[in-house]
């Protein structure tokens, strides 16, 4: 019995020493390390109405792929403002807009600009009217759930 306990302690010590009990998270290369994806909690809000009579809402879950995994701390720190800005972007769209793939792709760009505007530099329009994307930690925006009713 004493030898079994000693063997278990030794095995546990070796696992800790060799780092075999560490948590592995995915990165771009499929191995361990710090993840470059931050998932937001579900967001639900009303959509804009063309006629003023219909009431539609959207519920979606968003994941953000970051240029640098270390930026996840900044995303977390500014989460209330990020969620607020995303809600404003969502409420400016109609359900009809978001039925089309092009409308969803536009929404992806607007959310990316909104988040990068909080932490990096906001999107802007140059003198010729061309949109210049904001710069910041967000590389891509993914919808992991997207429901419009």
C-alpha cells in the first residue's frame, strides 16, 4: 500500500515536471498554445424595420479571430463597449438585409470595424468616398450561430 502511494506521488510529480498535465488550446497550427479566437456570448436584439410595423429580432454568437492572441485581454477588458457597439450595428440592419449572403458579409465587416474601433483605429471614408477599414486586433469575424425571426 505504501509503495502504491509513493508510486502515484512520483508519477504525479513527473507529470507536473514534464508539463504533461497542462491545458492545451488550439492555435493556427493545430497545436497547443494560446488561442487566437475569442468567443462572445450570444447577442439578441431587435432589428430595424422598413415599415415600422413588423418587429424582428436577431440572435447570434460571434467568434473573433485575432492577429495576436495577446490581444484577447484587451477584448475582454472592453467587452461591455464592444457588445454595445455590436448591438448598435445590428439594430441598424433589417431582417431583409440579413437574409442575403451579401448582407451578412457586410455585417461581418461592420462588426470587425466596430471592435477594431474600440481597441485600434476606427474605420473611415477617404475624400473620394472609399471606405478604409479600421486597424486593430481583429483579423476575422465568424458567426457560429445566426438566427433572424
